[in-house]
C-alpha cells in the first residue's frame, strides 16, 4: 500500500497503529457511519489472521482504538472443534478463551479501498 498515513492510540490493552491509504481516508470521509473492521485470529491446526468488514459488531470482540472515529476496530480470537485449512468461512467458530490477551493483540492495521472494496491486513511486528 502506498500513500499511507497513520495514527497511533492506546487502548486498555496496548497500542494499535491504524494505517490508511489516501483512498481509504477519502472513502472514510464520505461515510455517514463508521466502518466496522473485525480482526480475527483463528486457532485451529494452523493459525490464520483475517480482516473482515461487518455490518454489526460481534458481542465477544474486544474494541481497539485506532485513533480514527470513522473506524471501529474489533479483535476476536476464535477456535474450531476440528482442524480446517481454508480461506472460506469456518463453521462453528467459538471465542477462544485467552487469559492474557495483550500478547495476541495486533500492533498495526492497514486499510485500503480499491474498486469499492475494502481491504485490510494486520500484524504484530514492524511494517
């Protein structure tokens, strides 16, 4: 992603840096409601990170402050009962019980929009 601006805010669990491309910042300015971004960390036989753009917030999601009022960020660690390796939606997701959530919280989130479709990725170290 290029033309990225970023904001950093602290949450009760740590800090997340929100990186927005110029296109994303422009699209957010035109929205009447905040963009709901759901960061999902799936524990199965492998670990998968996924950014979802939802219509409503998940009740188990931990809200993170990215310093941008037009973006509401939720984080949820989930698990499955069986081993599934797929990019498709996973049935029967359950909130994964984490006692110390801080080490699992993403450090940054990058958002972009292309052809009317939001795209995002999150990570834990560096750029």
